[in-house]
C-alpha cells in the first residue's frame, strides 16, 4: 500500500529523553542544561506544559526570557501533525542556517479506555525522527513523566532515544533500537479484530468505484457530528488508503468503519498480503513522483496502524472527535 521509502541525508541528530520521576527532576537535571545554553547564547525552543513552564520560569527568573516559548497546541495535535510540525520548524531553521535545541514535552498519555494507544503511536514518530531529522544539526530533549505513563511506555521511550539526560549527565542509552527495527517490531503486533457489526462495509474493486466509497464515508462521518472540514479529512485519508490498496495491493479492497468512545475508526483491507514497509508514510513527499498516500493519511488521522497477515494487508485509522477538531488546519 505504499511506494519504496526515501532515504535520509547524512548528518547528526542528538535525541535525548528526560524521564521525570521525582518532584525535583526538572530543576535538578533540566535547569543546568538550560543555563549552559543560555550562557552560550544558544537558541532553545520550549514546547512544554504549564507545570514545567512554571518551574523553569520561577527558577530562571529574567533569564527565562532568553528562551523561545511556544504554546503546546502550536505543535501537539494529531500525532502525525506533531511530527510534521516539528519537521517543518527544523527545516525552516535549517534553511536559515540556524541551529536550535528543542525541549519538548509530549502531551500523549496511554488511556486504557481508549480504542487505541496514542502514546505508542507517537513513539513511532519519535523513532523515525532519529532518521528523518538527521540533516538539521539540531537536538531535542523529550520530557516524559513516569508518573503519567505506564512503566512499559517509559521502557519504550528509552528505546527510541539514543541518549538520556540523567544524574550522570547525558549518557548513551543502551536500550536504543534503530528506527527500522523498532517500527518493524511494532508492525508485527496483532491488530484488534473488527467488530461483528460495523456502520459501513464497502468493497471497492476498481478505481471508478472510489467516488461511491468517498460519498458513503462522508455521509457516515457527518452523521457522527463531524464538522464539514473534519468530514473531508476523514474522506481524503480513507480515499488515499483505498487507492493505495488498489494500486499496490490486490483488489477487492474492503473498507469498514465504526465508532467507539467518540472516535471514528476506519479499517481498509486488501488481499495482496504484501507487508507495508515499517517506515511507510513517515517521509515527507519531495517530488510529484513520490507516493503521498500514507503520508497524507498519517497527517489526517490521529493514529494510523498497519498489519499484514493471513494474506491480507490492513491499514486502520483513528479519528478521535476532540483531537480531530482541535485544529483542522493541516501543516504543509
């Protein structure tokens, strides 16, 4: 359901994790790092939550004005939006030959009641950042709170960061897993079964039938109280994935859709049985010849997961109402 991946350019990317496991972790470990960068007149972008911002501003005093502050909702939206928003920011800075360090505090939390694990999905983007962001000569410290996340999530955080800011300073992370290996392991994970009854069950055998599929998905999304712009995004994401199934998989392509806990779920399955490359849809299309289907779908859906098994290839997309309507403008 995708084209061969693009390859990254050579460069370096310093990707660190800071695991906050005590009340004094931020002042004890992060503040000295910020003071060093301020003293060296290095650019630092802060994309952190209100509690962390309050601690830093209180401890740094007037020096906090030397940092660049961005509201979290300027970056943290859908998981794919967040990834591409940071990508665009770094690309713009790089084009001006500017080097920046980012302190980022992801706002994703594993919710056992949710139909999908947003934190796990976001960590897939964290893994790919180690390859995609290498050309920008930047560094990012990602702040994760062990009190807000499960221990298994924190274990995964360490797998996708090459280094960790700890009491011993910045240390190499022995548990780091390269992007292809990390995403490859995730791609082998089982996908939850489609419920016996769904709101939509559409089979597309030819490209000419796509318009009927789009119309049915539009009516369904609108019936779930999605606003017109959000409806179009669900439709476009579905259409891109179905078209990929026709082009790169094997017809017929079956689309089933249902809702759960204020989340629209769209499951697209073809009969090709071809594994989707683990990094598919994480690379920004550069030329018109680049296949953009999964990239577009990852931008429009909050979470997109893939699975291949039993002779079928599946792409499943999740559109939570609150997240989808938080910011309806998708970055370019």
